[in-house]
């Protein structure tokens, strides 16, 4: 997921804006068996959308028997992928490898 702000967590900025019903919108609270395979890229230093939300989603997906990979970027702040071209390209390569492992797509040149 490139938009990890969907990972609502009780301590996140969006959660405070949404109010008491935040769990109704939280993907971690809506996981069911048979969900599509997912790869999540998230910075551990994100204070807008706390890393704990991505961890909760990842754990819920695995518990439900779904495939989910969590790629943590140590210290990465909110939107960290947009500020480092090499890191962004690495993320695209990891995404491509993930999709290839599912039989989706063809090998590109990583650009």
C-alpha cells in the first residue's frame, strides 16, 4: 500500500478527526479470510499514521490466513517514500517482485 494513512490507529491524527467510530473505517478491524494479498510499506517514525496501525493490519491479515508482507522503513516519517528517489525505486522493485510472486505482471527494468 502506498497510502498507509488508511491504517487508522487509536493514536493517529485521522482517528482523532474521525472520532469514536474510527474502528468502522480501520482496515485492521475489517480483515476477513480471503482478503487479497497485500504488501505494506510504512515508516516506523510516522506520527500522522502510526506504525502500530500497519502492524495491527499485518497481524490481523496473517491471523485470518491471508498473505501480507510488512516492509518497515526504520525512522521513516509520513510520506517518506516521496522524498528519496532511490528508496522509491526500491519500493517499486519490491512491489514488482511481490506481484510477480502472485503471477501478476512481467519483469520490468526497475525504473
